[in-house]
């Protein structure tokens, strides 16, 4: 059985269901979705894409708290015994999965960007390693379940209809040492992981003031501004804007890489974009290897020309 754990029904759940369905077909396994959270879950939206959806719902689960979630998930996993267990590499997945792996005395590969299974049912867990310079494929041959968290937006498989059964599992009430007091949502200016167009800037823009043209372009197309780590390190933008291995993974319809060299760590975060437009004055820059449209030109003046064209079009 392949299991997926999440605390909400969101795009990450559907993404993992799509990929897990592909793996399950390959090894003839059942696909089971563990949903843990508050009572108000739109189960009907998702249940048909798993063989079995196991609900761990409680009004006490409205706010995430590690210990009660962990104990209930451990119980459910021991009961249903999936051989593979996946969760999105979100704050939830990144927090709960290592703790769960420790309790189940098994391994965990964090932040995978690709998954496959071999004929023996081993999960092939691929992720960047050694500073992103190599892609390592890791297996867990001696322990079960084989656990992995998966970077959001790594796959584009659509989930398919399966048996669609639903079971509600009993919740063990745990005396939680934490008390929920209040929550403040952090406002972030960078919605790069949601935007359909991302205009990303690199050191080729030369100075912070020049990035204003990228912001103008992003605003005109209702997009967002991304950045390389070098630009974030130089404090041109906050870390919310960083695309790549140690930033966010984005999958927009159009990704414009302006003055970006295309280091492997950057490419790891944008290579699943639908159309990549690269602007770099060096025709040998590695970014051109992943570009659909390549412009060998100055990044600032090219962005300026695009903005002007769009402005002229608006005026007509
Ligand atoms: C563990 C680790 C994690 C990392 N994580 C990330 C990450 O998440 N995201 C990330 O982006 N990086 C990450 N990096 C850093 C990465 O290796 C690169 O250093 C970084 O991406 C380079 O940023 P850049 O392309 O802006 O700068 P540079 O590499 O300096 O490239 C600038 C580019 O601009 C071009 N250029 C110069 N002038 C112009 C001009 N006038 N017009 C057009 N083009 C011009 C140059 O030809 C060059 O290709 C990580 C590194 C490590 C070791």
C-alpha cells in the first residue's frame, strides 16, 4: 500500500495523489490517503482519487500541534501498514514526517524532487545532494515504511479515479503540552509559488535599483518577482522571493530569468515552469539549456523594451 499524509485537501494532496497513482499502478499497490485535521474537510473533492481515505478528524485538530497529530498518525500507520508513505514538503510535512519516521524506526528522505519504484517495490527517492551539484537516488531496502517528503510542484501527473472508500479512524485523546493562544498570518509580498508569470532577477541586473523594471513588468502581467540566492544575499529582495534549492519551487506558465546564470541550485526550483524565457548577455550561460526562448542581450534594457511594448499595446 502507498500512503499519503496531509493535514489539508489542497493542490499538494492532488499532486501527490497523481504521482502515487502512477507508482501504485506500476507495483499493483493500493493507494491510501491519510487526512488529519479539523472536522471541516471537503472529503468529497478527493476521496475518489484514492482506494481508501482514512480520516483522522477532531475539533481539537483545528490548529497543528505536533504531539497529538503524531500519536494519532503513528497509530493509523501501524494499523494500515503502508509500505511507502509520502507527504508534501510543506511546514506540516517537514515537521511531522521526521518525528513519525523516528517513532516508526525507519528512514526518511526529505525534499524529494522525483520518485519511482523498482520491481522489488523499493521506492527510488531522488533529491539534490552535495549542495545541489548531484541528484542522489536513495533507497530504504531494510525498513518499512519507506518515507519521503516531496517538494511541492515537482510533478504534473493528474490523479485518476480509484476505489473511493472512506473510513473514519478513532482519535486517541492526548494531553497536549501546548496551548493555542493566537495566530498572526505573516503577510508576504512575494506570491511566486502561486503566480502564473514569474519575472526573476539575477546578479546580471547589476544593481538593486535596476530590479524596479522587473517589478513593473511583473505588476503589468499580474505576476510576481523571483530572485536568485545571490540577489537575496545582496539584500535586493527578501528570502520570500528566492527560487531554487534553498528557496521555493515555482511552476508558472511563464518564467522570465533575467540576468541569471542558471546554477543547478537555481534550476532545481524553476525547471518545471511551462515556458522559460532567459535573458543573458553570455550566450554560453547554463540557463539557456533549460530555456524555450533565449535572448542574448542586456537584461535591464530587454526588460525595459518588454515593458514599453506592453505599455504601447495598452495605449492602442
Ligand atoms: C547549498 C546551496 C544552495 C543554493 N541555493 C540556491 C537557490 O535556492 N537559488 C539560487 O538562485 N541559488 C542558489 N545557490 C547559489 C547558486 O549556486 C548561484 O550562486 C546563484 O544562483 C547565482 O545567482 P545569479 O545567477 O544571480 O548570479 P551569477 O552566477 O553571478 O550570474 C549572473 C549572470 O548574469 C549575466 N549577466 C551579467 N551582466 C548581464 C547583463 N548586463 N545582462 C544580462 N545578463 C548579464 C552573467 O552572464 C551571469 O550569467 C545555492 C548554492 C548552494 C551552494
